C-alpha cells in the first residue's frame, strides 16, 4: 500500500517536532564542562559542600565524583595569593569560589564557569543534605580574570 508523499512529509515533520520538544534542554552550568576528560583534568571540582542553590550534582556523576583541593575566599583581588587547603567545615556566612580550570600558564582561571560557594546559616544543613550536593554558577559576581596561586 502506497502513502501519498504529503502524508509522509507531515509525519516526518511531526516526528522531528516531537523529538525536539522532548529533547533535554542544555544547562548553562553543565555546558561549562562539556566532556568528561575536561572534568577529569580539573583539580578544583567539589563533590560535597553546602552551597547556596540550584542544580543537584546527582544530574552529573562526573562532577559529583570530582574532588576539590583548594578553595578561594570570595571577592578576590587578582594580585592576592589566595590558595588555602579546603576546610571540611566552612565558617558560617563566608563565601568561597572554586576554580574550575587552569590557564595555559598554569594559573587558575576565574571565569563564567567558576563555581561560587556560599555557606548556609542552617546548622543542620549538613545532616539534611548529606549526599545531595548542590552548586551554582554566578558569572555576574566575579569578572573573568586570572589569579596567581603561588
């Protein structure tokens, strides 16, 4: 049985529209880490920390299973040496940024993909959210710049 060309074309167009409608929307945050190998090279991805909002790291196991070695206290000056060992518990009210990548010269690059960490004032946050890390990207807070680490 032959179908008219017009019917087949409509079916194809409808199928494409349905696929586009149900396709996952790209996430700005995840677009900063397009490939697993880029994440594996990054030394500054955190696996569990109380942060201020939005995306659950369970959505990306590569980031969730990462590890952070250094944190940078907020509102940085590019001339400062700001590396410090990552504390297990952050003081309440402090804000940290975590560098996501290094420049070609080996210095930390702070850009629109830099994670911004803000601790919670809820002292039970750790117990309530253990195993459910969250993170946010706030490119408007920090201008793109490089930070000397040593």
